[in-house]
């Protein structure tokens, strides 16, 4: 049936024969605003993914990261990590 003339006649749908729900869905599928909706949803998804990562990066250089207030900023925690050599042997091959 693929590639025959009968297939092309089957694909033609008379909208008057469709029920109200099908007509609504068909009109919605032709709506020109879908690219804007997709861009907005994509931007929202990327924002929801990256804002927590940025917040974690900021809190990692905070003096008291468990307080929830990222002030004052310091690198003392990273300095203490570099001074402690217990984490280096597992990384060596």
C-alpha cells in the first residue's frame, strides 16, 4: 500500500467529518505560536538546571556555607582541602 495512489487518498481528511475535539486539535497544530512556547519552555528548563549549580558554586566559596547567606566570600575551604593529603592517594594510579 505504500507508494500507491490509494495511500494519498486516504491521507486527505475532510474537516467537516471530524468531531469538535479533533477539529480543535487540528487548529492547535497549525498555530504559529508553538516556536515561542518551545523557546520559553527550553529557557525555563535550562534556568532550572543551572541556577542551583551557580548557587552551589557561590556557596562553595562562602565562609559559612550552611548559613544560606553567601557572605563573606573566601577560599579557605579549598586551601584546607589542598593542605590535607589524605584524598590524593586514591587519585594516583
